[in-house]
């Protein structure tokens, strides 16, 4: 008997130790406060504007090992996204970032192509224009309009919107490129990212001008994303954790989403839930190896955006209400971990305020995390209005 | 999978009443002492599993773990337990000790393995405390019935044990997917 009992004790010991070192490693979530979240947002936004060039472009990336930028080419979509994120911060009340965001916008608008009826943004007059750049530019302009009440870009917004809708195929999928030479969409090329960016843009246009019919193409693309997109783009696991879809769903929360849209949203929320929980178990040692590799800062920032938008949807739609508290917990956990990763106090403007993973930061790491932290601070203020 | 269904099904298959009843079916017991001993074993196992199940939330808090993360780990252990039942059904254990308490201890080592314990704790997360308690009672009730009856022919018992082991893996995959999709 004693041999069996000893075996039983050994099995239990190995199980508990093995599990604790791997799948049951503690989930470490540094505490966040309104002040710490706000400070981190300011530092991230400062990284963006302190490194902004005179022409309006941002520092694209920084590698601590070489104390300099990499050779990666500048990316217009990420420029538009970063500008949009700054406008989100302005909309949240940080008006001091408006000038820098406008400088970023002016640089973007200098890259306009199209005939005025439709406007796109391209790196050169004969280069292909990406749908994502136009979409995020439009989103930024809507946020700017909401923050300032300035309507000077309304015509441009509508022409960007017409460009976006012109990229839509009958099944709701979006063509990723437009050729200024052909003055037509490039057939057959789609993008995993751009479809959601485009949907968010036209959903915002509908909420800005509810009588202009922007909702029809929005519904078509939402339907496509909730049903066929992930299969067409051959992504796994499904659904792809698309924070642009989350922004779109939150923007369309009052439109009367169907049950299968909510099912899609619930699956999306689950993807970010496990992403944050898994990351929170990666704290060095064996658990670090088990939970490797660490996602880049931009990726982790998108988790915050996605969770925040799912929480916004949960607050607006009772079918999702059961997730409100858990989403809030994950948002705070993810935000706390990102704040802990933020570099501060080095005195180097290329470093301070940046979110570095493996010694590297890229501008969209600050962009996505800044957006996520803005929503985290909003949640914390809701919970403790004092 | 519905929380109650997942709780009851996971406990029932991971305990594997057929496998346990075969493994604990010591041949040298008289009917009356046998019933008393297996009742004590099952009663003690119910007490332990229900207590651990009800303590799940404070234990997870203490260990800095969320419920879905624990359920994911539980799914892994439930699946491993199922694989063991399927590949190597435990041989009948010979009790060389005449002391009743020793036989009870031996029986408990058959029932309180990591799979059932983690399943009982996860059941509380799946369907709440009531689901946890009910699923433990159902699984242990089935085990007690089979232990007392001792009537399954050996080949049937072996293949039923293996089948339930395979079913355990399927249930574990379902619990794991559900846990992975939980916020």
C-alpha cells in the first residue's frame, strides 16, 4: 500500500509544481490608477511628438542595441494611425497635442491622390494608394471634428469616404489598393487589416451624417467580417483578433446589431481575454519560456483597444452585459503590464515614453498603447469619479 | 457546452467509475465489510472534492489565477487523465493490508487523483457551486454503485474504461476550447 501512496504523492507533487511553473503560473497584473494611466498616456504621446520631424512625420522605430532607428521603410498607414491616436487623445481633453496631430495630418494630406470626388493617400503620385491609410485618415479627421467642432475638412472626409466605399466588393470585402494611374481599385488584392479600418471609418461617417447612406456599405462589410472574412484571409485561430472590428462594432452598437454579430463580438472578446491572461503569466523563468514569444508592443496595445471597445459594446448592449466586469479586469491588467514596460527617466527622447519589447519600439507601439490607455483611464474615472 | 452539462459530464468521465470500480475491486472482501469500506472511501472522496470545489474561488485568488485560466489547466489534466485511462487502464489493486483504514486510504488514492480534483474545482467555475456539488455526487454515486455491484465482466470493464477515457479527452477538448474563448 505504501508504494501506491508514495506514487500518489509524487504524482500530485509533479502535477502541482509542473502546473504552477507553466499553465498555472500566477497572472501578474500591476495595479493601475487614474494618475499612473494618465502619466503613461502623456509619456507615450510625448514620445510621438518629441520625435516628430519638421515635415510632420514621426520617428518610425528605435532599437536600443544600436541606439538608432532600423532600416525599415516609413509606413503611411502607421503614420495615419498614429495621427488618429493623437486626435483620440485630443478628444479625451488633451488639447496640447492638437498642433502635432495637425502637422502629421498636413504631411498626410500632401500625399493626396484622386480627382477630388474620391481622395486617397499614396506615397507618390503614381504609387498605389492603400485603403488603410485613407481609412485611418478619415477616422482621425472624424475625431478631430468631434474634438474641435472644426468642419473645414468635411468635404475631404466625404471624398475619403467615397474612396473607401469604392473599394468595396459586392460581398462586403474590401480591395486593399487603388491605382492612381488606372484611377481604379487594384483587383484581387485584399488586406487582413484594411477591411476593419475601412468599416470603422464608414461607421463613423454614418454616425456623423446619419442621413447620407454610409450605413449600407457598413452593414455589408460587417456581415462579411462576421462570417467569411477570416476564412477568405486564411487566418487561424478564428476569429482574427481584429481591434478595428471591435472599434466598428462599438461604433455600430446602437444600430441594432444582429445576434450573429454579437456572437462574433463575443468570440473576439475571448481572443483578447486569453491574450492578456496568457501574457500576464509571462514573468520570467520557466513561465516566460512557456508563454513565449512576447508580442510586440503594438500587438499588445491592440489588445487594450479591442478589450476597451468590447467593454463599450457591453455597456451599450445587454446581450453582452455579462462580460462587462471581466473585460474591465482584463483591460486594467493589460494596461498595468504595458505601463510597467514603458521606458522612463533615461533622458533620451527616443527612449522615454516608448514601449520596448526585445529592445525595440515602433511608432505604432505608442499609437495602439496610447489609445488603449486613454480608454483605461476613462474606465478608472467611471469607477472612481473622485 | 452549457456550464451544468460540462460540470456533470467532466466529473463523470474523469472519475471513470467503471475503471475505478475495476481497479479497487479487491477480491478477498466479504460483502458487509466491503460495502462499509467503499462507502467510507466514496464518502470521504465526496467530502474532499466538494470542499475543494467550494474553496476554488479563494484558492484561485490566493494563487493569482483567474477562473478561465484554471479551467484551461483543468482541461489539460482532465485530458491527460483520460489518456491514461484509455491507454493503460489500471490493473486491479491487490490489498495486502488487512487494516480497513489502510484499504480506505488506498481507495482514496484511486479517486483523488489530479484529474478529478481539478475537474471538481473547474465545475464550480463552469456552473457555480450547485453544479459543482451535484456533479461530484453524481460521479461518486455511479462509482459507489459499480463498486458495490462488482458484476462487470473483465473484458467489458476494460473496454468500457478505455471508451470512457477516450470520451474524457473529447470532453477535455471542449472545456479547453471554452476556457480559451472566455474573457
